[in-house]
C-alpha cells in the first residue's frame, strides 16, 4: 500500500488494545475491566505494562502476559515488558457496578463487598444470578477456578458460581 | 527485574529465609495435590486441589523474589534442585496418609502461615511486606476451611474423633518444626525483616490450642497463669537440609515430567 503511513502506537492505542483482551476464564470481562492493569508506560517504542494478579496461583496469568505481549507487539511496539506488582493487593472491591452486572449476566454471582472480616462478608446472603432468588446455599467454599465458590439455588434448582470476595 | 537488599539486611540469611518459605509452600502444595481425584468427598477434592494451586502460587512469589535478589530461577529451584538442598520442614513432606492427618496438618500449617504473614506485614523489607499482604488475603479462605473441618470432625463420631486425635499426636511435634531456627535468623530479626521463630511459635500455640481443645482434641501443652508450655520434641532438621526419605520421594515425583524433557514447554 504505497503512500499509506503506518500509525505509531500511542498510550491510547495501547490501553485500547488491552481493553480488548478478554480474561480467559471469564471472557465477558477484559483485563482493563478486571482492573488488573495498573499502569502503561511508553519510552520511545518500548512499552511497559504493570499488571497485578487476582489470585497468585492463577494459571491464566502466563496466558494474559503472553496476550499482552502479542497484542502490543502487533501495534508496532519494538519491545513489551510486563511487570507484576503485588501492592496494593488486587481486591474485588475494585470491580465497578457495571462489571458486577456483566458477571451476573454471564452466570456468576458477583463478589460481596469486603467487610471487617472475611467470615462476615461470606455470611451475607447470595442472590442466584439466574432467577435472583435469595434462597441459595453454599455448596463448596472452593470452585472450578481459584476465584470462585459453588452455590446452589433452591428456587430454580441450579448450581451456580460465585466470585470470591478478595 | 532485580531487587536491591538494603545495607542493614544481611543478604544470605534473607535468601535462606525466602527459600524456606517457598519450599514449605511448594512441598505442602504438592502433598495437597495428591488428593486430586482421591479425596473422600467431591467438595474436599475441589478444596484441596484449589489449596494446592494457591500454595504453589505462593511458593512462586517467594522463589521469584529469591531470583530477583540474585538466587536461581523458580523453575530451577523446583524442578532441578537436588532434594537434599530443600529446606522445607519435615512436617510438610510427610505423606498425606489418612484424610484426618491432612485436615490437621493443613489447619496447623494455615495458622503457622497466618502468624508468620501477619508478622511479615510489618517487615522492614518492603517486597516481603507487600507479598505477605497479598498472600494473607488468599489464606483467609484456607484457614476458614481447615478450621471448620477440625471443629466438625473433632466432635463428630467416635471414629472421626479417634482418627483426628491420632493425627494430632503425629502432627503436633512435626508442626513445631515449622519454627526451627534458621541460620542467621537473629540478624534478620534485628533488621526488622520478621519477628523470629520463637515468638511466632508462641503465637501459633496460643492460636491453635483453644480451637483444638474446643474440638475435644488433646495436645501436649500445659497452661499455667496464662502461659502455654509445650511438652513435645520438635521434629527439626529440615531448615538445615537434613531431609528424610519422604521428601526424596516427593521431589522425584515433582520433577519427573520436567526431567523427561528438560527445557520443554507446553
């Protein structure tokens, strides 16, 4: 394509690309919506992304790092570095109402807000993401991925997942 | 991303400390993973598989910090290192045995980890402090789970009580090995990296005794004028690298796939 100038990647295009990378386990949410991208810095054609893990043992972390690298290299950066930052720890309190609603529509009950103790937060009743009944019970405190628990709805007789409060 | 050690913190004891933390997490994580597909009920199968994944994730944090301070890579530490160079306590390497033993071990370990991480939340070495805050957040789920199992199984039936008591008798002296003094520990305490194993053990004993007692489980601990005294010989040596056959078998198992194809990737 003679005469077409290739656009240089910018901070905006980097953030835009990151907002199109889906969480591999919860594909309705992007890495930006999950609030795990802390900062993006550009020096000439090198970009550094600061990311914070949700759960430390999450096997999706390596996949996310690779996706970030691939997508940003695709924008034309020469070098992409992903740095993991543990502080301040990621918390589900960082999820917006809009993101919580997306989780619910996807079939995952959103996390409870943090309380003085974890036990207190976990005693709060949980609404079924399908029928919204409050007649639910905890089936298993751990679930199919590190970030979820398993509940059962007595009303619509379905199992559902709930995002752990962190 | 390299990290600098502040001049007031002795480097070698710091690395030893980080590797001991990591080794305990990796080895226990591996033991927990042995319940995947074998736990007595499905919920526990899921729970211990999750806990295993969490613990191994935590080991990666400490191994990574060790690497950033000039140590070997996490993969080398886990997959290439000779078992004789692990510094995990004997407690975490003991075979998983009866499910009652797994429950008691997890509870005693979770509380040990909790008191240690609480102390590390005020560590003078900032990367340690930040990692401890993050790990502590996840550990809340482990301790709630193991504690509720201890409370229920200790007081359920004759059989469950008998098996839980046998597990306590075996696990308690082993668990004391979590607090074995590390070479150079005093220098770390002086530099404010952590509060020292003697104090941590005391805090641990004070936390586990009331819970186990309420679960009708007996411990070799006397309480006089509010002071608890332990009457058991700690199973030590792991921190010095004096490892037992159990760890050898575990490490062989852990390293099998890696050694079939060194440097291979998925």
